[in-house]
């Protein structure tokens, strides 16, 4: 369900940042870990552990 929602946002070229530490979840799930890694390589969907980390990423 979340993937479908994110896909709609990507289709409309709406950037999305998901803020929060999901280390435990990605450690427990290889598909989630792969999804987060692939998302963070792009420009539309980013997973960041903190708002400060997002700010740093936006500064480039």
C-alpha cells in the first residue's frame, strides 16, 4: 500500500522525504533495505533518520 502511494507521488513529480530512524526495520527486512537504498539514490523519495540529516542532504 505504501509503495502504491509513493508511486503516485513520483508519477506527479512530488518529492517525498520520510523522516525517522528505521534501522531496526531495514535490518529485519532485505526488501525494505533494498527499497530504501534504491529510493535514496534517486531524487523523488528519500529516507532520512533526522530532520537535520534531510537539511544536510538538501544543502548538497
